[in-house]
């Protein structure tokens, strides 16, 4: 599937799922806020519900893997390529993808509200 079709499918799936039950956005934000990673991506990220990236932490030069199950990541997982640096800072609710010529920022959004 192309990236646009995937994004549409994920968005529709999210809408269907959220209409089935109430989402506690504040609780999800509390869970996401302390998560962190800083990885120069070496392997193509896995696609699917489990978000997994492997690479080198540029601060420690150690090989690391970041893995999580969270629907927030599916919205930008397909934008991550080998060589990108992905950053999620502890205490923040924005996920960054640093590319050679640009930086993509993905703030956490739930039920139409952007969390900071």
C-alpha cells in the first residue's frame, strides 16, 4: 500500500475504534510523556502495531533498540528511513524525525486536541 492509503486506513481505523469506547487522552498523555529515545536509524523500521527502531544512540555511540506498542507511532512510522535520527524527549509529547535536510515534528494528538 502507498503511504497515503496506509494513513487513510489507520485514520479510519482510529475513528472506528474511538467511536466504540471512550478514550482517556489525559491518561495516554501521562503514559507517553516519560518515554524517550534518541536513535540514528540503522535498520528499516518494522511496520505494524509494534513500533520498533534499531540504531545507534548518538550520545553514547551504543547500539540500541526502541520498541513500543502505541497507536500514536503508526501515523509517522512510514516516514522514518535509514540514516534519520528519531528523538522523543522525556517529559515532552512531540516525536521528531531529523532528516538530512529537514526535521519533522509530530505532536501527540488525541480526540482532536494537541497535547504539549
